[in-house]
């Protein structure tokens, strides 16, 4: 069984990611979150919000609707340009996404090709249907937005949003006013987006309904740099794959990158902050991380500078995109100004201009999948080594046996803990069996009440990763767990009497 | 200006609820959350999750997709029965929802009427178009789900889900297995639902895209009661409006209701728990709350017992539904068993049966609106008296003046606080002006650093509701704010040196 199957098995057995409408045989391109996946995702979102809103004093969370009117997506360019090239097999009628077809056949990306280029590539390389080997038809552009007809006669044409970003652009004018006309202004959103993918595949990696966490930073390109504390990232060494050096990773320090002058300082700062998020918060190993420069041909129509954030995943055979840093310039606000007739120019520090946008965009489902891949340690015992703050459950409470006052004591601790954190109660099977169940869903701490606990009013806390144990007084449980979660103490320190 | 306009003005000025695509003139039935609204809503969700998952040891959060395949909603009955009666004006072509038209014209509800009954009522009462006075056409049933065509040729017909509930029913079988076959089992979801309302109106009250928080409890009807701690609600006095006593509120104790025997104990227990959530957690005044019995004619096709939760709102001229308690029996699981051919019967404590479902269903947007209505206190000063745990920002940090080391000290405190809570920094205008800004968005605590702070390493904490102030050592800020939020101390106690 390969790594992908191992992860999918964990996912189904433990309730992380599950095909939607499974009892009806599934629904291609749609996945659900089971009870462990839903908590893991919500915790990832909480960490993301805390970290990225923390990049600026004027950065805020908003939430806009997922159905958007036609005019908005016409203005943004999505109605005309948000297309993939679709090609059908003339024999079995299987639809194919042309760029994927070309990449599979030639090993080089077909991204960014138009219909004519695809036609030429198919001819040149003799590409045929992946499914039945039949001849392929003429390639056509296919818009991957889902239309939604609103109103009793469908008179208000809309679409499910293809990205959360547009909601932030529409909100800019009002939020800029409310937030007292300061730049940079950050508007973050965490929510669903929808794309009618031609051939959804690779499990949860390319979904038709997916979750994004996006931060749109509106700024003055002349002065953004002066608002950032470059000192904070000065010593960071970035792991970059340059467009001309596919696929090699080059390590280069921030200072050196800044001195080159080819990429703006504000952009380098944010690449470094994103890398720090993956290294320090999500604990992704350095060698599994890279920033991947995207060429002009591959970039979306609105991006001037674009690096993908990629993580190397055994389950998907190599580096895969989980996020992106996009310098969208003033493109979006200018388009909305033209189409809505609302002025997007601001008067700021003596200058009148349309703010530029830097977008930090994260695919949440891909991040969740990546964490499962990186952290699922299959050995004699299977342990999901998630960072404690991301674990679906912070701790579990066990009575050693179901008698002699132990269940009552354990239940009381369970109820107290439930007031502030996510906790499970388990009184079935041997303690070893209960530890194993918790290890596999990543629960970092298990609390066992035994007869000594009754006497001494304490409990044995067991650490998932070291399997070490330490006795903690009952009245200090919450304090100790809080410190462990926040990293203000370690299990090692507790053992020597912290 | 009426109460509704006051609230809408607050909402727009401060970024709570804002019409979607506002710069394009809005999009009927769709609202966005601005930067204060988004945080308020997320905190409401966190409190809801903590409280309602806390009702059982085997209650869990899940999250399923919003686009659902045709077969699922055919099985659930929504394709055939999820309709409103639509009637057009023959003169101006304005669409009307028949039950609202009848209620507006006659004062009694038209809910549950079929097309023939509506036709008769229109004739009998001489009802004409509300807009132009023209004659009305023939009433027709109108399905209010949004269809979504999935796949390159739209070959996979789907709908945007009209309720989160169905996702939980589809997940039941797998989650029951994963969670080791225990009942009761609770599956909760917080997410969007969509209904193509014929005439969205009353601002955020009847939306086409809205947020639900729903808990589906799967149980054995013969033994559910024995799993519940009825003691916890024994002393609760419920505020009920019985179907036969419209609109009067009767207060009746839980013990008395139980002794009647007409409503199952498990149902009464959950009514009481929901009332406690509104009284104790959301702090809704007793007199503004009632549980409203819904008659058979008004009930949805899947409900056996149904009480609405209503809150009296000045902005909407009276009691309005914000939640509901629905006993859906085994209807949904049985239907999915028939249509999917997957067995939904469980073997539990020596018996084989299809579990019953109790649904606790909350409209989040309505709850947010209700809180704004109840808590917005317009006087000489305008104060949004939200419970501190729900306030968009827990606290704000001010330097008294922008010199002499005060900004540095205040900034440090701001950065430390940002690590664990939502905090604003404000150094503009007089302190009184800054307090006023915070009062209007409900920030419960303001921290001002003055010259004494530099000397004594402390800060003045000001309480929103009493406007009292107390000095707190810098190293105790987090501890004190945590205790205030959790209610383990009061501002009064702090003042006398707690």
C-alpha cells in the first residue's frame, strides 16, 4: 500500500477527510470533514488568523458572500478569462483538461497555453485519450465558474465565487473609510470557493468546493516597505526554486535577495513571513518546503509577481502547491472602479492613487492534507505527530479502572477541561490500547487517574511524542496544559519539576 | 429614525453587516460581514460549539460540502417538497411569496397553505399586488433550492444545500462506526445554507445565503432520557407560547411540564438547555425570550414536535425566530436508507432500529442581528453592551500621549496581548474620544498607559459598562482579562483589590 492509500485509510478510519455523500457512492470533486478533520481545520484557521492578522496593526478579518453577482466577476475578468482548455475524446467522450494531458504526455507543463497552442501540441506529440486511447477532438476554452440563477425567474445571474479575494476588493472602499483611511490595510477572509474542475483528482488536492484563507494587503507601493520591520526577517534564509533553475532549490538569505534589487523588499519580507509560518508554526521540515517562482506564462492574468509555496509530499510524489504570494498591483481595484463607477482612488499622505494589492493565498484543504502527510508516522505504533496546537483534541482523560471512585474523579476533570479545551473521555480497554487510539489522531497529552490520584489529588500526564509520563496536581492541570500548548514550558522541564 | 435604521446605521458605520457588492448597488438577499461583524460571528460560533458539544460526551463537530448531489435532496424530500407558493402580479410582474402576502393582508399566517388554498384566500380577501395594486395571477409552488450544474457538461446535477442537516445524516453511518457505535451521538455543523427566497427582505433577517449552526442528536427513543441529567434543568422555568394561546407567554417549570406527559422528557430537557444558553451565555433578558410552539400546519414535513426560539426585537417589531428545536424522528435516516440502499439500522444495547434525530437549529445571522438589537444602547453615549466573550475586540490599548516612552510601553503591551486575544491599538484623539469609539463596537476593556505607568509598571483598565477604572500591574494584565472574560472575577471585585 502506498503513502496515499495509508493516508486515505487513516482519514476514513478516524474521520479526517471523507468523500461527500459517501453512502451514495460519492460526488466527484467534493470532500467532507469528519469529526477529527473538522477540528484540525478549525485550529489551522485559528492559527492562520492569529499569525497573519498579526503582520499589521490595521489587518482585519471580514467575511463576504459566496454567491456573487455577474457584474462583479465580469469586472474582475473571471467571466472572460477564468478558463481551462477542455478537450473531449471523440471516441469515449471523456473530458480532459488540456494542460494536464500535455504534462502527462510530455513531462512539461501545458499551463498558460491557448486552444490553438494546445491543438498544435496534441498533434506534434501524438497525444490521445488517456482513458481509451481514442483520438481527441478540438480544444475549447471552458469557464470553470459555477453559475447560480438567483430570484424566482433566475433574473439575477450570479456565480459561486472562484476565490475569496473579490469579496475583499469589493469591501475595500467601505472598510478603508471605517478604519480611518490608513494604509497598509489588510482584509483577510477564511471561507469556501468553488471551481468546476474538468477532472478533479488526487483525492482532496483538486476539489470543486474548497477552503481558502486569503489576506489582501492594500498599500502604497512607494512606501509599503517603510511600514514593515525588515529586521524581523533579516536573518531568514529562503528556500527558493527560480524559474530558470527548475527544480533545484537554492538557499539565499534575505539580505542578499534585498541587495539584488530585482524583487521589491515588501515582497521578500512576505515570502520570509510565510516561510516562518510553515517552519515555526506548522513545523514543516525545512527540506520539505520551497518557494517556487511562477513564470509569466504560468501566472494568472492579474499577477505581476507570483511565487507558489510548495511542500514535498510522499503521498503526491513530490512538491505540491499549498499557498501562493501574489502581487496583483492595482489591477483589481482599477477594474472595479471602471465597472462600478465608484472611486477607488484614495488620498493618503499627500498623494492620490489606487492602492496596490499583495495577496497571501492559502488552500486550507491542501494544507490539512500536507500536515497529515508530514506528520503521520507509521511504525510499530502509528502516531500522528501534529503540533499540539493543531491536534483535534488537546487531551484525553482516562480512569485506570471503572471502579473505586476513579470514574467520578476522571469525569470531574473531564468536565472542567471541557470548559476551555477539546478533550475526550475514554474508559474502554487497556490503558495501552487507549494511548494507541489517541496517538493515531494526534492527541498530545493523555491524563490517567489511578488509585494514587485519589490519595494525592494528582494525575499522570503522558506525552505523545516521548511517551514520557509525569504526575501533575489536579489543580494545576489547566495551567500545565496551557503552558505546554503555548510552548512556555516543555515536557522535559516538567519532569525535572517545573 | 426607527430602531431598524439605527442598527443598520451602526452596522454600516462600524462594519458589522453590510450589503454584498455594495459598490455595485447591492445584491438582494446577500449580506457581508465587516471587520467587527466577522469577529462577533466567529465568537458566537465558538461559544455555540463549546456549549452545545458540551451537552454530551459523544457530540462532535463535522463539516460537509455545501453543494450536494440531486439524489441526496431527492431522498430527503427537498426536491419535491421544499417549496414556497409563488404568485406574480399580472400587471407589474412583481413576484410575491403567498404566505407573506396573506399574512400582510389578513393578519393571520398563510404558512402551510397549498396553491389551491392560497387561490381561495386571495379571492376571499380580495388581496391585490402590494406594489402596484394590480390583480394577482395563479399561485404556483416554487422550489427554493439553488440548482448547480457540476462537471464540464453539467452532467452531475446538484443543489446548494438548503440546510446543513443533510450533511450530518449522510455522515451518520461512518461516524457511528468510527465513534465505536455509541448512542446518543451528536453531529454538529456550522456553515452556510442557501435558499432562493422569493422576496428577501427585512435586511439580514431573511437571506438567500445564510449561516446555520445545527446539532443533530441521533438517539434511541426508548432510552434517550436516561442519558440526560434532568437534574440540571429541574429548576428551570420555561417561557412558552402554546399553539392554542397565541401570543401569550406562559411560564411553566420543567417539573410541571414533565408531569403532564404530553411532551417527551428529552425534548423538554433540550428546550431548557436552549433557554439557558440564551439567558446565561448570550444574556438575553428573560422577557425578550420565548419558546413558540409551532402547529402541525406550520411545521416542515419532517418535524413531529417543533418549537421555535424567538426573541423580541424592537428593530423588527416583535418576537422573531432565531432558532428551532425539531424532533425529526427517524424520517431522514429512513429516507436515505431507502434511496442509498445503505443500512441505517444500528444494533445497540440488544435492539436493532433506525435512530431518531433531535435537531437544534440556529440561524447565526439572525442571532447576530438580535444581539445588536438587544445590546445597542443609544443614549448620551452609544454603547454596544455585548457580553465580553462576544465582543469583536476584547480590549484596546492607548498611550495617553504620543511621547515620553508611552507609545513604546503601550505597543509592547499591545503585541503581547495580540498573541492570545483580539486587541486594537489607538493613539488618535482624546482618551474620551477613544473610549467612545470602543464603546460603540462593544470593546469591554480599555487599557491606558500614562506617566504613572512608566514608574509603577501598571496600566489603567477601564470597564465599558460601569466606566469604572482600576490600575493593574502590567505582568497581571492577561490574567486579569482572562478572569473577567470567564467570569471568575468581576470588575467590582478588582476595584476592592482582587
